[in-house]
C-alpha cells in the first residue's frame, strides 16, 4: 500500500471541526468524500490533530493509504476540483510506509488572531477575535514568555480527552503586531485540549491587568484551570505549522515555510 | 431635521447587494432596521451607490435625516451592537442640510482583488477572484493606463440603469501586488453599471494576451461591449473610497484614508 501525505488548508467556519461525526459537516468527511471519488475507492484519512468547530488551518497534514495508481502530484488538482472553496490541497507526496500524521510530528504551531481595533471589522468575521480593550503588550509578552519551557500544562487545558501526561514543551510564544491584528503564535511539541486558546486567553488577561505576568509560573504550578484566563473563542485560532522528524519525505513537505 | 452621514464597511457575501428589495436580505434594509431601532423611529437611508450581490465595501457612505437627539458620535456604538458582524459603522457626523451621499460625491474608488496563486486559498473564498493564469503585469498596466482620462465608457458597462451620459473621467487605474493578491484600483468621478468589473476583466485579458494593450483605445472608441473583456465575478470587488467636495463635514469624514 502506498502511504500519501496531503498538505491542506481550510477555513473552519462552516465545519464542526476536523473529525468526522454523525449529522454534522466536518473537514475530514468532506476530504474523504473527495478522495474516495478521485481514487474510486472508499478511503479514510488520518488528520494531524482534532481542530474544534470554527478553528481554521493554514497548514494541516492528513495521510492515507491507497492501492490507487494516481501520481501524488496530480492529487491537489484532482481534489481541489471536487472540494468546496473553503478547503484546499496545496501539495501531496508519497511518504514512508510508517509515516503517521500525528505520531511522526515533532512540533506544531498554532496562531491565535486578536482584532484589537476600536470597531469590529466585517472582514474579520469568523476570522479573528474582536477584543477592543487597551492592551499592555509589554505585560502580554512577559506573560507569554513564562509559558515557554517544559511544564505541566493542566492549568490551561480543558478536560475531555485522555492523555498519558499533561507535560508539554512550549518552544516559543510570541506576539506579533500586523496592523490592527495581534498574532499570538505558539509552538510546542504537542498541545493539550484547548491549551492554545486558554494560553491566549491568559496572556490577554495579563494585557488588561487581570493577571500579573509574574503569577503565570504559580498558576502553571497549581494545575488549577480556574486560576488562568478564559478559553477564548475558536474562530480566532489557526493551525499554522507542523514539523516532521529527520530526513523524512513529510519533513520536506512541511518543514519549510512557504 | 438633522442630516447625518455614516461611514460603514461590509462584507457583501451574505447580501443581495446594497439596495433594499423584496424577499432578499440587503445591506440597506439591515442598516435601516438597526437605525430605526436606535432612533425609535422608522428611518430610511440613502446609500452612495448600488453595490451588486456579493460586492463588498471597505468604505461606504449612507446619509439619513432624523429628528432624533442622539449625539452622532454615539451612533457607531449603538448601531454596531445591533448590526450583524458583517456590517460595521466606524464613524458618524452631522453634515450640511443639503449633503447627499450620491450627488455630493466628487470621486469614488473601487478595488478589484485577484488571487493569482497556483491553488485556491480557503481564506479568499468570497473575497477575491481566483485566477491562476500566468499574468503579464506589464501588459496589464499598459492596458490599465489606456482607460485613464475622460472617455465614453459604453464598451465596459452593462446596460441596466438609465444614465444621462456614458462619459466618465477615470483618474487612476493601478495594479498593486500584495503577496499573491493583485489589487486593481480604479478611481473615477463616477462608475457606470458593472464598469469596474468590466475594466478589471479587460485588463486581465490583456495580462493573458487575449487583448493587446494598444487595442483599448479603439475598444473604448467603438462603444461595443463585446470587444472588451468579461465582467469578472462580484466577490472580488470592493468599494474602497469616496470623496466629497470642498470643506464640507462629509469631506472631513471621508477624504482622509485611515
């Protein structure tokens, strides 16, 4: 069986998240339907993460196994012709037999977009979290820095899925100003459920003075979800990067930013 | 009666254009409903132009008359609280008694966004026209320059509304590259029906070699719509500016770019 990795992006506004579920449109199901039609065989894909309803992906990886003979580089054209305009496949490559979209990944990046304007912007509807408060970006960045490193992230996750450990390593947590948008960019070896949105909510609380940056360490230490900031809404969240190990073919596909 | 001008922006994707019509949601009707609620009195607005279904506005002017006492600078907050997230009011000011959103304007600007990428981008759905062809921007700019000046623009309009004259003055027609987006920015003293979209379609034809830039003058001279390029789809079109005359209060509101 060939093992093929797809690089895709999607606007999550019209979907109930990535993962297939009954009676609701999901990105996985939409992709599987297009793929099954192209390959003329019922085909299941494995996604690199379960994004929630309304969450977007600028970069996402899904892999699948097939006996089909279609050259991998024809797949983006064939799939895009069938996919709705809010899902797009930009690359496909045959990868190693043991490649797994989740377990082969060594690093992931999420970016949370905050629209810090005076009035809502129609073009950020479903795309960025409107947050008109005056922000202290110095305090926000100080709070963000306190998350970097290897910690137990129980204080900034929602309980929902079983995980072996709640320890993760955050490599970077940066705040980038892009006009009236604030991009909160977090990369880590993995994310707990709702961790990116709770971290974004917590640094926003620091930016409006509701949490002091120097309290972040003890909030993480407590493991108490109630001490951190809120889980901010899904529509501001984008998966923006995934990295794969070593010299693998998936690494060549994903590890270079466009 | 007070005469109040509103500065607004909207994502036109979910609307059947600006102008109120039976059995279809329009921007005008949505705004009038919010305004009537805020002013506690049935209120009609006059818009600066009829945008078609799917067309957007980053800058739009509407004025209305009222006996209401609400301070103009409270209107953006009051209206935005009632308006859906795809319409936003960013400013309001009491203007001269004789101000008219259409007739007082001295210049308008439309920008047509073309997504010239290899694959469709989910985040440009409903927002830019996907046009993956290889473009000769030199030819496109040469064709655009041929539209500048005072001409009869019959060859690039759709017949639909009665107008006294089909002569207009185009002040500028520029092509700006913004990443994989190409912004075709046209300003004129006025636009005929579908004129901006037909002009965009015509310079795109020049960019792919279907029309020669030096033919534009004779196409305009012919007045024959069939000789120019196609009317490109509405979702790439944005109203991006409007200017008002002299020292008027509306001029202060609209004539400076944000």
